[in-house]
C-alpha cells in the first residue's frame, strides 16, 4: 500500500480536494479541516458520513451526524501574573479585563494589550 500525505491550511486542503473532484479524481481517505471547510465540503457532496466506534466516548456537542467529530478540544482560559496582581484583584471574567484597576498597565503605548501562549 502506498500512502501519500498533503499538509497545508484548511482552505488549501479544501481547494485541492474540490479541484481534484472536478477532475474526477477522488484520492482523499482522511482529512482534517476547520469547521467552515468541513461544512463546504459536506454541502458539495464530496464526503460521506463515517460513524467511528470511537465516537462513543465523545460528548454530542463535539460531533455532528457523521461528517465531523473533533479529536481535540482547545481550552481558552484567563491567566494573570501572580507577581504583579493580587489574587483578590485578578480578573474573573473577560469583562474584568475591560476594567483596568488603574495600576500598571501593559508595557506598550496602547491602553490595553493581550498576550497568548500555547
């Protein structure tokens, strides 16, 4: 068995599959796409549903009727520097981030800033 892979962003993968389908080439067996591209490729009739036995351990909100099942969940959380912010002053919601307490702000010329780590 020969296995070939193609790695790119969701839009590029979607375009490759759609282009090959117009040429009557159906070479994709497994794919990983963002929700928008999954929707488009499903509506175009380019994939069939597959109900994997592994779906039994996944919450219903993380899958549809067989065209899409998540295999990871990205958690978004608030964090703060415990050396600069006391626990009782720490943000408890995203709305709290909009109300700075007047102490040190971000080390930039902007009024607010956002940092991300993965």
